């Protein structure tokens, strides 16, 4: 069973998934999250969005959120949710949910950064299908609004 716990290493309110009370291991792309994994999580509605805004469901954003990996390239993806934050530094960070069109009950949770934001990111990344963006090779850590909206889009 999945749940959300606060991420204490961030300076803002954000949450990460746990499974059976244990943290998901770091350094994994989350390709196979299911609808039941999300709809069964108790997600409290928080108004704090930490500066994140909803972004358009566009071909460019789909390319930015799709990893240039074997799994990323072997599936047809559809955007379910995209949020973006543009700090004053000019870097762009996107958090998104992609639905696997071959297996519609599977969702990928991706964080993508443009070149400027990637240049100050110290953890592992992998290329996206947009040459100006890189995918963070990590589990999803996101503001409450992301998790709440993801669940709502699956339910309603």
C-alpha cells in the first residue's frame, strides 16, 4: 500500500511516496504507478503550491517529460498533468504525469529541468526527448497540489 510522507530535505512543503511504510529507493524512475496506487492514498487538500503553476498539455512538454530511455522510447505517452516552476534564475523545472497508452493503468511520474536548471542540479539525470531538457533520475517529490490534482484527474 502506498502513502505520502513529507520530504524533509526540501525548504518547501512537498511529499514523496512510500510503499508499506518504507521510502521508495532513490535513483529510480517511476514508470509503473497505477491508478489504484494513487486513488487509495489519503491526500489532504493543501492550498500551498510552492510557486508551481499548471502548464499546458503540449507536444513540446510531452517531449520534455519523456525520458530518452528504452522504456521511454518503447511506449506511447499521453500527458495527464504538468506543473512548472520558473525561479528568478531562469531555470525551469517541470513535474508531470504521463499515461502509458499501451497499458492505460500505468503512469510515469517525471521531473524535467531545462539546461540552466540542470546545470545546478547535482543528482543523476537522463536525457529527455527534448535536447534542452533532462529528466531527473529520481522518485517524484512534489508539492501537495500536484498529488491532489493527480488523484482528482484519475477519479473525476
